């Protein structure tokens, strides 16, 4: 049973600060009325929420709710990996991919209500080692997806104020512009195919390692066999510099189809390494090919992604948890009482 919780939100995110605070307070009130000792915690700034979450867990908090979009979830996640505390989601962002995949209501108070009957489930997370913009070696964890190439460049170019003003329209507008103008620079992707055991090295213009099934919007079936219940990622590899396969694959996702798109390969793996192409332009390639995780631009190549099984407790809505447990593919969190006390 959920007993103690903290709701972390970013007061600097969005243009309607008072409305945002009111939404968090409404979600906290629902939890409190359900018997949960819930407190509200404002994030101290970019990439500070993870350390705040870590300290809250050390102080005995059993569940941490990320109140915001996928960026807020990503930050909070950093402080919860390998702990017994549970991650909850109150969707309040522009893109709420994880909330969409979990089938959470978009209204914050209703999402909090769903959390009262949610099941804590232990899931795998992805770990990514990369170089930041100052060429420092860094490590982060992710729960939605990692993108290298065009996808990461989209987030790099997408200004925060543009997202706040235009919402998802900003993503689509910038994605269209990139499709028309991006130079489709290539890099090397190495992975071991989980089905064949074969290690492959391919030249690609974009690589994505995806953990969720439903993104929402036009990308709702971008990686149709990815799932939080699995202990791997689904790779989507664009082995082409042509623009047409990108458009064809988006249309495939929009239609929910499964037909093959020439130049695009799907595979399952637990490890992905991306490097600049060998040769005289290697340094140039590494400086202009970006890496993102959960929609947050992290840095540049080289990067290595691995999957860490059972590293996170996630609050899964009752209707989703029932389905997963019935399929015997998502295990309940160990020592549930401790996980959400």
C-alpha cells in the first residue's frame, strides 16, 4: 500500500506557473485523501531532481512522483534506479510518452487517483555512457528511448520556449524542417541481435533504442515490439541517407502497419554502441552527431547503451498491471511494503 510520497515538479517549466502549482496541489490532495502522506517538492533546477529524489528516498520516502513531462521523469529517474522506492508519473508536460504508454489519465488529479490503486512493478532500465559537450565521460539512465542522429538533433534544435508556445506542434514542425534540410550524417552502430546472437556493425544515419510501445501522436507505434515488461530494447536503425524511408516509416507508424520499409531495420538487443565513422572526419562527425535520452539532449558520440534488468520500481496502473501479471512478463517489486512505505 502506498503510504508516503513526494511530488517533484519544475516551477520554471511552462508559462503558467500558478496553474502548474495548482495542478500539483490537486494531485497531492487526491493522494492525501487516499491516506498517503504526500508532500510537494519544487525542483532546484536542471538535473537537480535526481539528487533531490535520492535524498527523499534516504529520508524514508517510499514513492516519488515526477510531475511534468518526460524530461522531469528522466531527471527524477536518476535518483531512483537501484532503490526500493517507486517512481510515479503525474503527466503535466508537452510530450508525456511514458504516461501515454502506461495509459495514465492526462488530468493530474485523475492520474493521482489512478496511483492509489497502482501496482509497484520491477522493470528494466537502459544505461547510457556518452561524452557530454565538454567531452567528459558521463552516465545516465533512461526508461523511454535513446536516440542518436536525426532524432537527437531535433531535440537539440528545439528550443524550450518553442515547445511551451506550440506544444507538440513544435515537434512536428521542426521534424518536418529537419527532414527537408538535415544532411543525414552517418555513424557506426554495433549491436548483438537478441534473436540470432550475431554481432553486427552497420553504417546508419539514425539509431533508436526504444523501451515503450506507445508514444502517442503520430509515433504511437514507432517500435511496435518494444515494451517495459521486456529486458531488452527494440532497435530502429536507419541504414540510409535518403529522406524517403524516414517519411515512409513515420507513415507506417501512423497507420499502425507492420510492412517492411527499405533501409530501415528492426532488432532486439541489450547493447548498442555508436561511434563516429573511422577516417579523417571522425572528430567532425562526433561533434555534430548528438545523443538524446527520454527527449533530453545529453551529448555526443561515442556512446554505449546497455540494459539493466530489474533496476526500477514503477507504479503501474491497475488495468495495465493486471494484464502484465497475467502474461507473466512483469514481476511484482520485491518487498512491496518497503518499496512504497
